[in-house]
C-alpha cells in the first residue's frame, strides 16, 4: 500500500525475483500489478444520490489532492456536479484536509456561507468525524443530507444513521493476493490494473431532502 511519490526503490527487490502488487493506490515511478477502488465512481454516485433528493448545493470536504485516492474522489465529485449542472460547486469545495480538526473548521466555514449548502460529501473517515462534530455543534445533523466516503464504526448508530460509500476491502485484499500468485506463475506477463467497485449504503443521512 504505497505512500509517497516514488516507489522506484522496489526495483532492487524485483531484480531479486520478488513480485510486487500495489493495493489501494498505484505506485509512482514503478510499474506493477495494481488493485484499486473505483474512487471517482463512488463520489459520482454520492452526488447523483443527493441530486435525486433535490440537492444542487452540495459541499465536498477532501484530503490533499496529490494523494491518489483523494484526487480520484475529487475528480468524481467535480464531474458529477458538472453533469447535474451545479456550476457553483467550487464555492462549497474544501480540500487539503488531513485530520478531523481541519475538517471541523472547514465544515463550519462552508455552512456559514450564504446561501449555505444543503448537502455534504466527505472524502475519508477522518474528515467525516470532523464534519459530524461540526454539524452536531451547528444543530444541522437532521437538516443536512450527508454521504461519507468509507464506512465508519458505529455509523449506523448515529442519528440519523450515516449513508456511506463503502469500499470492498476484502475484495481488494483477495484480488491483490490473486494477482501475486498469478505473477509468481507468470513472471513476465503484462502488468494488470484491477478496479474494485464501491457500494453506496443508504442509512438515512443521505436521504434527507
């Protein structure tokens, strides 16, 4: 599961015959079999889900854009907002958030705008935690439609329960190991990139009109 912007150091291991598979995000400056989630499709589905409930002022809180997963999720949000004709989406967009404290401040900032968003999408678990606290403190938990990317422990026990775009982490792991065994059997085969579908789970918060 790569971090950083250069995995070329793995060439040393590969030269020794050690196979490499990337999971969750692709490597950089090093090509290998890769298994990722359909990140852009997930945020796109979140926007469409909210739009069917009448929302067009949909805020998005995301991580640092240069992170692969964050960049893909942001791209999915932007593309879907364009498709529904929500030209003002950038006004409600905040990125570069890497902890719940920053997400809390960003959520309070966007919901102080006039007009304020009527719906919110968050790009990962830490951002979701900060946003939930902000909406709670603002008295907006039952008024703002909310879809979070990644499921949260106890998300179904919140009031309203949290609608999420869930990654299939078991499928990512299974496919990564499958790719590893196939690479062991066929060391010279072309590298494969596999995208694992995500799933929107409606629980209540994302269905607020």
